[in-house]
């Protein structure tokens, strides 16, 4: 009974991971920010092969910003750094939402099927770590640099009146650019362990993993650097996450690493205990592969192709909408075997367009293609495929004012608008579109192509240099879109989304 773990375990944007074990099954939650549904839940029996089984919520809030109706949206906001815990038969997911200035706690007895009950606590609790103590008391430990602790009610639904609510300690300042954050809290071996990351501005100048420990909850705490390694990847430190054991008593850390434009990818790191301190890695390094004494399982894809052959109007779990969708304006049953995206609002660029349907991209290389039927588009409509981040790129059909159409490749202009790099007349109604991504060794490029009916693929425009930027705070997505710039009521039909990844 062995499984080979190969890092990264998912070469895609699955950041801020929080992992628990319940019996022989591991569960993981991840940040999803402006993508809906949000807070994906993944399942594994061996820490290597993960299956997406659900989400904590369909929509976090229903306001103009979350609906992309305010001209800005919640890019880089939404749900951040969730904490996943299991206590007395109940699963808890807790996180803060910067744009709402709120702390959310969701609870369920069935993590794979829900439903989830939610409560809201006003005020940010940055990068929270839930802690269910042995005496039955419940805490959230949070903050950036100045680490605070707040006691909650037994079900973590509200602050406990008269409970602990104070500064726990201040973390190092000298030589540190980003002070400690990303708390994961544990009560083990007679100690309290708090896992954090920090980012020094001297020495290696990369994110590293720290642990603070104390015999007493309120301190004093000792500090130790437990991992400072980049796996040979351009000084991108493997850090931020927590620890988990196996039924046989072996221990592992589940952390993540910045991999530039593809996003932040999760990694598993062997761990042992030495003088009641966690010791991460093999000789201080994150191994590219190693064996774990856990059962094998089939690998389930995180990103999938889709023929849109559904009998009811629901999509596969792998799809997420950019912000809250308008559910009146999409369908996979109105034209059976096709995804229909109708327009219901006016937008001036892809970033402000509702109902853009996305999946992650994956390294080292991947590609997605679709077949678009543009016959239902109205003047001013734009539809196609997008490489979505702040520095976006699109390939698709632009419908002109007099019914003419052009196939166009566009990028973000200096003012944020869609700037046409290349376009040419398109007289047909059906066209194939493709984007190829290359994330090898930091190449981070996307190439756009089209194929008219019965013709070979032709590249269009120029390769897009992909860049991970903090205004979106998310790895590149590939998405299907249709939006109106002049009048509402048009639609675009997509026959399929076909995906492949390779080495």
C-alpha cells in the first residue's frame, strides 16, 4: 500500500490550502476569491490524487460588486485563506472577505454534499486559523504581523461574550518585508503550534515557513524557521499551509508555492517530530517525489473537457463563473448539447462582462478549444475564449454595427480596454477557437488561434506574455464569454470545450 507523491500535487492555482483527515479520508479547502461557486472542497485518500467534490457556497453575497454591476467587481477580494476543521462530527470553514469587511463561518455535517449553514461576524480576521481546544473552548487566531486571538462560542458562530479577545504576540520586524500571516493552529504533544509564513527582505528573500509553539495558549511563544526552500524554482518559496497525519502516525505538511502566471500550486512535504518541533522536508528541502504509505487511487482531472450534454440545467463542478452569474442568461438545455450565453447587460471589456464561465489552467502546458456558433449575436456583441487575468487576452468574434463579423485577437490596453492586436473579416457563423498555454520554466505565454469551418488552424495576433498580478490575485483562467457593448438580447452558442494538458 504505497503511493508516489509528485510535487506539485496539482499544477494549478489552488492556493491557501487547509487540509484535514477524517478517518482514512483527507479533505482540502482553497481560496476562490471572485470565482463562484466558492471555497472548493477536494477529497483524497493519499494526499496525491484529489477529486473536486463540492463548494461551500454558490454565491457569497448578492450585491452590485459581486454581480460585476458596479464597474469594478471584487477582483482580488472575496473569500481569502479559509480554515478547515472537523470537530465532534461537524465540519467548519472560516474565512474573511476583504470587500465586505466580514468574517464568515460555515458549518455542515456532510462536507461532500452539504448543506452549509453560515454565520457572519463583522470585521476582518485576516488569514484565520480555527482552534478547537481540548477543554472545549474555541478560538480564532489571525492577523498579519500583529497576531490576535479571539474566543468564539462553542459552534464558532459568534464571539464569546467576555471571552478572550486580545493581541497574542507581535512577530519579527527586522529584515522582514511581509510579516507573519497565514495561521494554522494545532494543539499537539502538550503544545500549541501556530504555523505562519513570512517574507524576508534580506538573505534568500523568499517566503518561508515558521512555527511558533507554547505550552500555554496565551504564551510565551518560541519561534523557529522550519522550511526555507524553493524546489529550484526561481526563488519561489514553498510555504503557507498546515500539517496532517496518516492513520499509521506519519506526518506531512501541505503547503503551496508561487509558480508565476499559472498561480499558486499545492505541494506535500514529508515531516517528522524532533524534540517536539516539526521538521519539514528531506535535509531541509522539498523533494520532487517520495513514497507515502497510503492507498493508491485513480487520478481525477481538475480541469475537464465538456460536450455540454446535460439533461438538466447544471454544470460540472469544475466550472466556476467570474463573479456571480445571472442564472437567467445561461443554459445547457435551451439548445441541447450546447452552452448558450445570452447578453443581459452592457459592458465595455471582458473584465466587466458577467457570465464568463471559467476553469483553471495547468502546467507545464495546456490548451483549450471551443466551437462557437455566432449566428445569434447582435451588433456590438463579442464572444469567444479568454485567457483571464488582469493582463487578459481574447480570441473570438466581434459583431459589427451592420451585421458584419470579424475574428479578432485582443489584449488589455493601457486604459484597461480591449485593444485589438489583429482582426480579419469572418463571413461564416461557426468557428473554432483555441488558446495554448506554456508555463514551462517561467515562459508564461499564450498563443491564440482560430479555424473557420473545414479549414486548418491559423494563429492570430501575437503571443501574450502572461503575468500574475495582485489586482486579480489568481492564476490564469481559460473561459468562455459573450457580452454586449451596444444592445442586449443576443446570444452565443458553444458546442463543446475540449481540453488537453501535457509535459
